[in-house]
C-alpha cells in the first residue's frame, strides 16, 4: 500500500507543479484573472493544468480501489506510469499541442488498466 500512497503523492505534487507553472505563465504573459486567453504559451499551460485536473478525478480513486481490491503493486505501477505520461503530455503539449497523443495515450492506458483491475478485484471479492 505504501507504493500506491507514494504514487498518489507524486501525482498530487506533479499537479501542484503544473498549477504553479500555469500561474507563472499567466504572470509572464500579463493576463489578469479571470481571463484565460491572449497568449498561446499561457493557454497551453492552462490546458495542461485543466486536463490533468480532469484526469485526476478518475485516476486517484482508481489507484486506491485497485490497491484495495486487486493488488497494491499494480495500482502503484499504473500510478507511476500515469505520472510519467503526464510529463510526456505536458512537454509535447507545450511544444506543439498536435504532438500530445503519446502522453495522452500512455496515461489513458494506465487509467483503463486501473479501471479493469479495480472492477475485476471488486467482482472477484463479491463472488
């Protein structure tokens, strides 16, 4: 369970860093809240931060459901894969949003694996 917790904390720290980077991009571009447009680099940083937030609502509970009902090591590995995928996603999106597919796909695979193993674990315990 400790490794699932570590993966969770790493993902949360990563999201915090992405949020800070978005704020820095906003300040650098001179875009005052609540505006969310006007500078392409800021808009990219904002989309990375928002997309990561959208993913967290699925990934974080799935890590813990997988850890509790299937296997903690699988949950941790999927969490770390997701974590690495978000760095790939961010780097490619900041460079050229059209190249984000690899990071997005790896993260999606980790998420779907978490869903499948979580469901398998729950159903297995129910039977």
